[in-house]
C-alpha cells in the first residue's frame, strides 16, 4: 500500500507548528524521526491531510542540564542518547537501555520524544523515563504544561497528549552520589522485541535502599511501574528474602500479555528472574 496524498510543511518554530496543526482543523500529524509514523502512513493506519515536519526545529533538540534536571529535547535522536557523556553521567539508566533500542538504522532516526508519544509498551525509553520519574513538557497553543510521567501513559498507545499538542522536552532528575541503576531485557534474539525488560533506578545508603524506581516493558498495556515491589524494597537491605518478596509482588504489579508462544505465567516468571538479576547488580556495586 501507499500513503494517501497529503500536504507537507516544515515550520521553523514550535509556535508555527502548533498553528499549522490548528489551521488544519486537526487533520494533521507531526513527524520527526518517522520510525513509527511512516509505516503507519504506508499502511493507511493514519491518513492525515497535512504532515508537519518538526525535525529541524532547533528548540526541540539537544541535551542540557538545567538546575537539577537533565533536559532531553523531544527530537533528540536515540543514537545521541547512546553516545552522550552528559546522559551517561546524569541519567545512566538511559545509557544502559539505549543499545537495546531496535537497530542502528532506527536509532539514527528515531527520536526520544517520538518514542514517548507513541507509548509502545514494548519500547525501552518510555519505561526508563517512568523508572526515572521524568516530567514531560508539553507545548500547545494554550501554553506549555508539565505532566509527571506517571500520569502521561494512560493505556495501550495512549498518552495525556491532546490533539494538536506536542512534546517539547523531557526533564529527568539528575543522578546523585547515591544513585545506582541497572537495565536488562530477555529476548529470543538481540534486536527482537523483548519478552520482558526492566530498568531499576535507586538511591542507596551503603547496602540500604532509600528510594527505588522499577519499570517494566513488555509487561502490560503500557510501561509498568512496579509499585508494590518498590514498597517491599524501600528502606530495606537486599537480602535474599527481601528480593524474593519483591519478585512475588510483581504478580500484582504487572499485567503481561500472553500468546501461544509466551503464556502470561512465563512472562511473569521471566520478569521475576530479571528483577532478581538487576537487584543483584545493585548489590554488587561498592
């Protein structure tokens, strides 16, 4: 199939892009990396009359530390996150997850904001943003607003973005001297969609966990935060008993899909195994 005919504009500012969407009466779509939108256009799953190219709007791009937050511009590409020393220092969980994002060709074009806006439950960056307690800065003609990441993902491919709105940037609390993190995923082959994946972001005082964020991908209809497992671990030391309790709590935290190849119970088992591995990595750090 081919995409239906559409008009195309390349605005020079966020405000110009927002006005273009408004002038199209909502029959429009923003495009930056296009790694999800272009296939959807080809299959006519989306068929906007107007395509608004925001890839070259300078204010949407780049990485910077602003006060105690790492600001990730919406059109910052996956490979930039993978190779950024700034990200490695201030949001190392993103650096650990970045090599697992699809393949190099996709990482060269895909954007961080686009990944969050799509809200694919099998995608690495949305889940890691959730574990990191990020905030999403959303631009609209009515003005900007910030949405905590916990309130941003609403369901399967559903977010808090309203028609015409776009992500301007994502703000992530910077790592501290107490920060420890770990990432992993289990897949049949490297580059395949993960059967289950997870990221852990913690602050530790010696071997005691003061605060922890755990988020899973491929474990529900959206990126999944393991709140009950976090409650078990917070204030505790990583004994085998505590790790086992946290693993058991995943039965309540997660809602994984099942199919003939990977039943629900298998995904839950893999999630428990993966969480145990990641907590072991935290414990191994000096």
